C-alpha cells in the first residue's frame, strides 16, 4: 500500500532543499526515515547516527516533530496518521 502523502522526486532522494520546514518530507518522502520506521536495519543505523550527530535530526525531522509531536524515529500515533 502506497502512502497518501506528497510525492518527492527520485524516490525521495531529491530533497526539498528550499523547504526545510516541510514535515511531510520526513513522513512520506525521506528514504532514510521512511525505511527506518519500517524496520530496515541499515536505515535504522543511519537514522540513529543522524539523530545523535545532529542532536535531534535533520531540518525535516525537526519540522515533523514540531508538527506532529513525534521524533523522526517513531511512527505517528494512529489518530494522527489518518488525516
């Protein structure tokens, strides 16, 4: 089943550099975060390193935390994921 969020170029590898406050990129487009939340081992390792090195994640992960109240490594609560 495909996510119903926005679609990003190159399978998410084309980051919205000019829109650093786009929480939807972390949720639906980021190839690291989306795979890490699904449990892909290499993505989980990269995401953990990123969270540690950047003290909370990339700009899109921080925007996701501001909008949804959930860190990039956690799934959205069921009530929030339906909107």
